[in-house]
C-alpha cells in the first residue's frame, strides 16, 4: 500500500502555537464526521475546543505515547500526514 500525503502551507508549519480555529479544528472536524460514535457515546466531541482541552492527556496518549499495537492507540492517526500530526502535537503542548 502506498500512501500519499499533501503538505500544509509553510505559513502553518512555521507556527509554534497553532490556533484551534484555523489549524486544529479542521483536522478534528474530519474525524468528528468520520467517527460520530465518539461524540454520540460521550467519548469526545472533536468539534468542541472545551471538550478537546479537557481530554488533552487522553488525546496525547492515544496519538503519541502508545505503541501502534496498543489497543488504545488511535489508529486513525496513521492516516494523518506528518505535517498535520506535527501541528496537532504542537497544539497539544
């Protein structure tokens, strides 16, 4: 399988502190739309900055700390481009 990712604009990649509205929410909105069960079962509402902020530790662990084979690893992050993964990581800090 070959995966091809697009790059984010250089202006976004230069940001040390990405914004929720312009940079992060569009990424999370896609996953909100693709996986509505996370919202309907009160796991996380990826459209809500408040809910995302209250679960930063869970997101950080799911995306960056667990091994890919761990049952709590967020497998959808495998489909994020390296640029988007980096922007999310910066915002989580």
